C-alpha cells in the first residue's frame, strides 16, 4: 500500500484542477528506494513537454496533467490525465509494487479522463495523448 496522505499532494491536485491558476501538472515520487510513501516533488505550468524533461529514468513516478486541446476554431477542451511513469532504469522491486500502488494514487488523484502508462519519455508526446482524449470524450472529428 502506498502512502499518499501528505496534504501537499491534495493541495497540488486542487491547484492543477483549478481554472484560476496556470499550474497544469504535478509529479509524485517515492521518498526513497525503500519507502512506499509518495511525496509531491514538483509542479509546473509547461504541460507535458516540461514534465517529460524532469522525469528520472531511474524512478517510478506518478503525474497528474491538465491537457488543453482544440477540436475546431471555436472550442477548446481541457481534460486531465493520470500518468504512471516507470523509467527504463527503475529497480525491479519498485516496478513490482506499481500495480498495487497505482490504486492508492487513484484515490488521491481521483478525476481524470485517461491513464497513460509511460516507459519512455516519447510515451508522453502530446499528439497521441490528445487523440486518445478526443476518442474518450466522444469528440474525435478527425476520423481517427
């Protein structure tokens, strides 16, 4: 079981969800290699591109991201995604616990449209994620 009880996690979650701030992502990391306690390690305003830059290839992390996209000239949508990051150099024992810990993370980061399992930074390119969000939202006008 992962500990997601740090009040900073909920504060950051509310900040990402708020229309009154520019914060559009948060990142949770384990306190240490032997700990099952997650802590807020970063937030940002630069979307998926900024998040990709700070992900550690030796860690497993969770991110919550607001993604804005347009379907046409008149409309913009904002949806939320939950990212489970398992870096290519993450330790085996940490990888083994991710499945169980993800359900605990979902209890803290409750509202999202899609989950994205990322093993490489390219898994967080915006275009394929927006296509998935359009399909999930029933607004895929591209015939994709």
